[in-house]
């Protein structure tokens, strides 16, 4: 399969009308299996994970020597 060196044609997206957006939002809000999150839900969330490249963190790739105590 030959790869093209030219840029691909940009994708065109049609924006939703206000009425379509309203209908989608209304359907999502009425879903009993997936209720919208409240402010209280967001407040009790905790940040998880440490994002970023590991090689820029101190100690990456370094081996610590064990010392005799």
C-alpha cells in the first residue's frame, strides 16, 4: 500500500442547529442509566495519575545504590 505524501483532504463537519442540540441534550438528560453529574459529584472527585513524560522527572533511569547501614 503506497502512502501519499500529500496532505489528506480536510474533513467537513456540519454543526448542529439549536433545535438538534436541544433534542440531543433533552434525550441525554432523560436517560435513567446515565444521569448528568452534579456539582457535588465533581467536588468529591480526586485527581488520579501523574501525567507527563517520565524521562523529565528526577531520578528517571538512575539506579540507586544500596548503602550498608
